[in-house]
């Protein structure tokens, strides 16, 4: 190969790398923006319940369309990046992980909408009891989502593992809510309708934590190339 041909080949390779980096950064930026909307939806959905704020609940429901738009856009960009740049190793895992993460984020947004729908129903009735564990679940689950995305952006395996370990806290609170509401119903059957709706909200928050755990598990896969879905969380501790 002549020197001029070698130079052209080198330039083409450099251009391809630059294109890949730009496309990956675009995907990362879009995913961060989507995650920020999802995290806000989690907090606002529970706040609409606690503060009995119908307008806030409706705003979250309407905002789900934007989250869905990000989901579709990121998936399309990932497919385009796979086709155009033919990534290898960590870049390939980054793209495939991003595609899976957006699916979990979209489902978290759906759960926030579900919370708002129950909140709108509960806001029409007298409050059953002060909300204590539900806001705690919101704070833990929302923090898990935020940290899972930070782990993805920074390729932080340790932070991802920490997110996975926190899932038990949400599970325990969910069980506590169910036990308390079952007792309330046993004492006054007329509370059943309201109590069941609150148990739904608790379950939605538990599912949000599960989706955050899924994201964290995919981050470990992206960083290490290791699938840990069926591994005991205790075994992940360093």
C-alpha cells in the first residue's frame, strides 16, 4: 500500500472512531435526560398523593408522552449506531445496555402514571391514614434510579452493586405497608377500597425499585461483561 493510501485508511479509521464517540455521547445524553424526567415523575406522583394535588398528578400523566418519545428515540439511535459503526467490546455492551435501560425507564414512567391514577381516586375520598412508609419508599426507589443511571454514565460497578443491595429496603417497606393495611381492613371493612388502592401504590414503588435493580445489574454486565441477574446479591459484595 502506498503512503497516500495508508494515510487515507488512517483518516477513515480516525473518522469512524470520532463518529462512534459522537453517537455514543448522544445516546448517553438522551438517556440522562430521560432518566431525569423519570426520577421527577416518581417524586411528583407520590407528592400528588401525599399533598392531594390533582393537578400535579395530571401533569405527571401528561408528561409520560415525553418519556415515551425518549424511549423510541434512544432505541432508534442505538440501532443506527449498531448498523453504522459496528462497535466491539465495551462500546457494543454500552449500546445494548442503553437499549435495555430505556425499556426499564419507560416502565418506571408507567408505574409513576399508575400511582397518579390511584392518587386521583384517593384524593376524592377522606384520607385513610398519614402516609409514612410510602414517601420513604419513594425516596429510596428514586435514589436507586438516580444512582443506577450515574453508575451507567460513570461505568461504576461499585455504585451499581450498592443500588442492588438497596432493593431489600423497598421490599421490606412494601411488606410493612401491606401488613398495616390488612390490619386496618380487619378492624374496619369499609376502608377496604382505599386500603387496596394504597397497596397498589406500594406495589408500584416496589416495581420501580426492581427496575432500578435491573438497570444496575445491566451496568455490571456493561463494565465486566458478566451477567449477574440470578446471583445472590450478597455474593456481589467486595
